[in-house]
């Protein structure tokens, strides 16, 4: 189970919400289809960059180029908005 320290509801066609866990250094992106990705060793700046991104979906699609990740279900995350 991942516990988020910050989470934000997204205004996006594909991204439902995203959040960050400071202790775990994990960025989680939950999609509207109830799937999610869990990025490993993401710095806090990744969450801030996603907050500022004009397109949350485009930003999320590029995370696999920057970080190691795995697909999870939204149910595996605690603290979602």
C-alpha cells in the first residue's frame, strides 16, 4: 500500500488524479479507467512539474522515459483525492 503525502484531482480527459509520497519518493498517476502507474525514485520536483504541466496526460505519458515504473490499481493507493 502506498500512502501519499500530496494528491491532486486532475482536469484531464485521461488522468483522474496524481499524487506524491515524500518518504517513498514515488509519483502515482491514476487514470480514469482505474489503472495507475507508480514511478520509482521520482524527486519532489516531478510532482511540482506535473502540477504546472498544461496537459497532465501528455506529462504522464512521458514519465516512462524518465523513471522506472509499474502499473498498479488505484485501490493500492491510500490518500487519493
